[in-house]
């Protein structure tokens, strides 16, 4: 008996035939673009608002501060020319008859150091300038002297019988007298023109202090000699 012949299944597709189509491809349609987040733009807007607010607040504070504290203009000081002599000048009129004569007496200095010396003042009536001499008191350890002029400036504001004079020492002999200072001279109110008349003298470093006739450096009474 011969071998059975293999039979393929029924209605097989023919070998080598064309496979059935898979279908018609669909055309490509692009989708919507991806959505971008609005957060960065919103942050920029908020930052701009904050900056504007800070600027307006600073301007407001500046305006309020200017209203509370008005501006003050400080004048610039101009350089001044230095002079060895005071700038004031004697006024017309000069010394009246109550100052005329030669006056001499001891003066007690209380600052800057304490000492006693003899002062002589010579004044001519109606003159604006007199002479003044300083010398050591009798019995002093050494001999010294200073001399110069006194110039009539004006009466003190508080009393017209007191005269402010500017002293200018032009000669110094073994002494360290101040070249410039101010004195207040005033004759005693009960003077009669006799040799017993007296005139007080006060010494100051500054004219304004002499005008006030207070806080003197030295004081003494001079007695008329002629």
C-alpha cells in the first residue's frame, strides 16, 4: 500500500499572490501648538508695579521731609586780610577837660598773671591821643618799662563819662607788654581839678569786653600829677 498524499487545507491563498491591501492611509493633520504658561509675564507685570510703588513712596517721603525741614543756606566765609593793628579808628571829639593832665598810680593785674606795676597817662584836652607808660613797681626784682599811645574811641554804652581807648605799645624795655589792648578810663565824679583828683583805669584784651566794662585784666587808680 502506498503512502497517503498530503492535502493542503481548502481554498488556501495562492502562493505568490498579492496580499490584500491594509487600507488607505489617512492624511496628516497637525495638532494645536502646546500652550505656554502665562506665569512669567504675570511676574514681570507685578515686578513693574512694585518698582513704581517704591519710586512714588520715595518721592513722597522726600517731599514731606523738605516741608518739615526748610533749607538753610550757610553763607561762605570770605578770607579776611590779617592785620597787626585793630581795624577801628578814633572818633572825633577826643578827651574833654576832665581827662586832661598827667596821671600816675599803681595798677593791679589779676590775669593772665598776678602782678603790680606803675602806670602814667598824659592827656591833652580835646586831643584824641595820649601817652601811656608802664614800669615796674618800687622794690621789684628787676627794672622794666613799656610805652606807647592811647587813642580815644568812644564812650562806653552804659556810661558817657567812661571812655574806651585803644592802647598801642611802641617801645618795650626788658618787658613783654602786649602790643595792642584796650583800656577804660574814667575820672572820679567828685574831681575838682586839684592834684588829689583821681582817674580809674581798667585794661582789657578785647574792645567788646571793654565796652561792657566787665571782666577786666587789670585795674588801678591814677592820681593827677599836673
